[in-house]
C-alpha cells in the first residue's frame, strides 16, 4: 500500500450502504490517507450530515482506520449539488481551502472521471454496474425497510422506530410486548426494571431506578441493531414510568432520571397503554387489584401532564395486537 497516496471520496451517503462501504474499503486498502466529504445540498432532514458522518466514524473508528479523515461541512454551497461544471468548481475550491489535494478519487459513478480530472487526480471506479452490491441511495430512500439488507445494522437502527407498551402491574404488557414483536416480525425489549427489582429483593434506591432507566435504554439500542429487527422495536415500559416508580417506592428521584424521562416523548413513535380489563394475577411480587388501579391512574396522569398521545388497548392479547397493528398500519 503506497503510504503517501491520498484518496478522496465525496458522497451523500444517504444512507450509508454496503455499496459505499465497498468504495471506502477499496480506498482504505490502496491509500495511506483517505479523505471523505459527506456532502449534499439541500441536506436530508431525516439524516443530516452529522448523522451521516457519524455512521462512517462509528463503522470505521480512528483506532482501526487512522488514515481515514472525515471532512467538515462547507459554507455557502451552490443550490444544486448534482454533478456538473459549476459543482466541480465549487468542490475543487472547497477542497483547496482545506488543503486537500488527492492523488486519486474513488467513486462508483459515471461523473467520477471528469470530477477526478478537474482535481488533477486519477480516478478509480468501484462497482459502477452495481454487480457486487445491487442497490443505490435513491432506491434505498424510496423504501429503506424493504432494502435493509443493504445496510449495516448500525445504520439501519437510525430508521427503526420505537413502540412503547405501558400499563400498571398485571395489565398484560409484557405478554403483549412479546406477542406484538412476533406479529410484526421484529425485536422486542423486556422490562429491565424487573431484573433489578428481583436482584435487589425489592429494596430499591433512587440510584437503582437510574440504573434501570439506563439499562433499559441500552437494551432498546441493542434491539434496534439486532439482525432480525424490522421497522419497529417493541419496548416494555420506559424511563418516564421508571421515574414514577422511583417516587412511588422511594419518595424521590435523581435529576438524571428526570432528564431521561423528559426525552421519552421524542424517543417513542407510538405509545400504547394496556387497560386494566384483564384479571389481576399475583406472581409473588405484585400488589393487589386496588393498588393496580392507583398505578394506572398515575401512568395516565404522567402521560397527560407530558402531553403524550397514546392509545388504550383492551381485550385479549390477539385483540390488542390487532389494535396496535391498526395504528401502525402493519
């Protein structure tokens, strides 16, 4: 590998797919330094440039790929980011301002040769016919879920939405979470608080509830990157409910748990509340039916106070699954 060889890749990476990764890895194998400019104007509202740069940074970390350098956003771009003489002049001027002078430009596009020539660099075209990776960014953006096999799980996780199932004790939310994930063909997240509650024999402190909230979010993030995830992650409870339990069982809650609870409205695409129409079942850890009603009232109050829209689910498990699917359109 020529250590002094400087490669350049300019692309939208919207989203970063396996075809892009093929180009990146070819350049990294052949160059001692590779500059990558994540560029598109106008930007993509659902995956802005910092997110797209983050995908590359996470999948090609500096400790493993020290020669890879991600370039920043550039000011005052032209209105049209499509290839052309004006565009090439703009890109060349920006790169000159950054002192980026590549020896070779890597693309998978027809415009690559003219672009490389305008920079005084050689051109390497990788899989232009899309034989190795038969996908394009345009096709992916049209239906990212149908073509998710062409995305690394870390990238696809950005497009996975979270569905949260709430409810007091013995309202069937854990059973529904599993059944719903099976019906949707996707992954689910158990109630992490139950693990901690049983581990501590019910003797929980405010610090335990913060641990629960962090642990649950970690499980959600892991589920969003799971190989079998498809469009949704179904979550059994969330940090706002954990905040409620912290107050109910300890009389207080840590500020950091409040902050995590505040993020719940934006974190979950849909919120569902299991009604108390199911018979109360005692498993050795739960309170009685009357306390269940109080818990349910607190959850409703929490949702109302935060202005979170939610759907109440009633009936059997299969009926509740159907109600959720109707809302999700699945």
